[in-house]
């Protein structure tokens, strides 16, 4: 009986299969289906067509840009459009040169190797990758000390597609070995509306253009966030069938603490501290992190970029400073705490 119960837990249900199928369906499978990044799509199309005409593996590709813009999806499309198998790994998973050697030596001719977050790969593995990318071979050290010898190992020709959210952390010798580097940009609202329209059709969700535009304006220019918010709106409409269209969008996003600019709970908490406790700043990063109970790295890499990009926050040598738009958005003036954040200040 216990084994039967465990089997029921481990075996995927039809509902979970459907959810996994939907996750896969959201990803475009061709460059023609991919919305946005028009220049990058054109560059990739040319690169892949030229490689196919010459019957060779495509050049190594580096995809750089913030999270959620489609780097992994583009890697899958490169493999699909070139008709080659795809092997996926990540930088944090490659912590030793031996890990990379095992991965590279198992590749089949022409295979696409995708390494996500490549800037987090171990330095010893990075140095091994230099030779692999240029000459399709690696040198394996056998033994230790004076008796150590280097054994060259030839590799099958492959294409490395790498993604990074922090290209500045990549050493120049590694960055220079990529034949093509694509810099992905944030999406504008019309492009996000196209993404949402496609996702809504896959969800079989009837939603008008005004509601889609409202979601598009609150998703930080990021398709991943747009799809996530659309699913939350779908859930709200299922639970509250009497609420539809724009009303459902407003109610759902209010429930999940996403305001008109796309600020979430942590964004507003950071701005609350700067505006009310430090009268607009300047305030240092570590002080700000302690004040909101978050890691400094989270504030710097997750919260700050968006607040700076939409003009609510600036960075100065003395610290973070709220802008006039920030005071205006929250309905506050310097020297007053206001009532927007409640009485817990």
C-alpha cells in the first residue's frame, strides 16, 4: 500500500502533464515566432543560413542581457533551426575543469552546447574552454608534480551558445572567442502586447486589447514577467468568473502587489525606506539592505536596475537618491512621510 501511495505521488498526473506542455508551448520554436529583438533575430538568421550553406557548424554565440528576455529560448531556436541536437548545462554546474572535459568529450559532431550563466563557471574550466572553442581539442593533465603529462584530446566540432546576465564578468580572452555576441534589450509595450496575445491564445483566454495593454505596461519590459502576470489574471478570472476584462486585470494585479508602474512589494519597500526614513537619500547600499531585511546583492541586481531605468532612483557617489518622479509617484513631499505606506513607519 505504501509503495502504491508513493507511486501515485511520483507519477505525473494528467493535470501536471498539461501544465508542463503549456510551459513548453509558450516558448517560440522558430525565429519567425519569436517576438521582439528584431536586430538580433536578423543577425542570427544570417549566421545560421550562412553556416547551412557552407555545411559547417555555426560560430559560437554569446547571448547577453537581463533575465527573462529570451536567451534560453533563442538557444533552443538555434538548435532547432540548424537541425542539430542541443545539450544544456549551466555555469554553476561546471566547477572543475574535469566537469567541462567530461561534457565536451561526450558531444556528438555538430551538437549545440548551451551554457547558461557562463560567467559563474569556474576559472579553470574557462581556461580549458579557450582551446576547445578555437581548435576543438582540450589538454588533459595526467599525474602530479614533475611526472605530470599533458594528453591532447580531439573534440567533435560543436557550437557553444552561452547566456549571461553580466557580460562584464567574462574575461576578455573568453569573450573574444565568440564569433557573435547578441545584446538583448528590454521590450516595449507593443512588443509585449504581441507576446501576451500569443500566450492568451495558448491559454484559451478571451481578453480584450485594453486589458492586454494594462498588463504590458506593468511587466518591466520583460516577456517572462508578462506571461507570469497573464497567468495570474487567468487564475483570478477562473476563481471570480463575474469579473472580466480590465476589471479582472486590476483586481488580480492589486492582489499580487503589482502597481501601475510594475513595482512589486520589495520595490515599494525600498522606495519607502529611501523616501520616508532617509528623506529621499542619499543612502548607502548596505544600509538600505539592512533596513529592508534583504541581501545587498538582491537590492543591487534585482531591485535597483528597474528603479533606475524607470527614473525613480539615481546612484551617486554617496549612495542612492530618490528622484522627483519618485516623490510624485508616491504622493509625498520632502520632509513628510505621507499616509501611502500606513502607520508602521
